């Protein structure tokens, strides 16, 4: 995981509609970035829907929320449509942003070692500095925890 009080790595990824979204587009605003493993899995769906349900509260505080996973734009499009998402989820199929934010880690799954995404959240301030990091978050509690930090 990246450390608090370090500059958040900039990136440009495509959202569920294929539109490019860059972190630097949000200069002067707070941003919550959460990383999740896979569209339409139980925990990731809970986490994403929890953020979606609190989107008005985040917006009222002037905070942009971005979800990122290794899924494709087309997978994100189906996921967003199925759950009525009203914020951007970004596709990182090359895992460059997952690696830059140090959330791609070795895990044990069914007795085998695999590389997977650690469910994590970052709060980035108006100057692009990381002010909070949460790792191994609970999917149903993460959105509210991040909102409470604000």
C-alpha cells in the first residue's frame, strides 16, 4: 500500500462508457478511489452498490468517487447498467494502476498462490496527496467508513 502524505500516482483509464478519466482532472477536489477485484462478484457488488447509495452524500461534500478493477470497459458497462451506477468505474485490464497503488498482491485461493486485488480505498486531497489509506476493507462498510472520514 502507498503511504499517507505521499503524492497519489496520476493515471488515465477508461470508464464504463469508454470515456477517459484522469486523476489530474480532479485537481482542487477530494477523491476517493476504491479498488475491487471483479464485477458481479458478491463482495464487489456490495461494495460498489454501497458507494452508489451514498453518492449524493459524497457529492454534497464535494468528493468524487472512482472505482477501479482489472475488468474490461464492456464488463464495467454491463455491471453499471445492471446496478444503475451513477459514478465512474474504471477499467485497468493491464493492471498498471493496481500496481502503481500497490494493491495487486499474492493471495492464496483454493490452496494455490495467485495475484489478486486487495480490496482497498484511498482518500486523496485537493492537492493530490494521499491523506488516508484503508486495506482489506469490508465491502459492506467501506463506503460509509470513507464518508465518515470526510
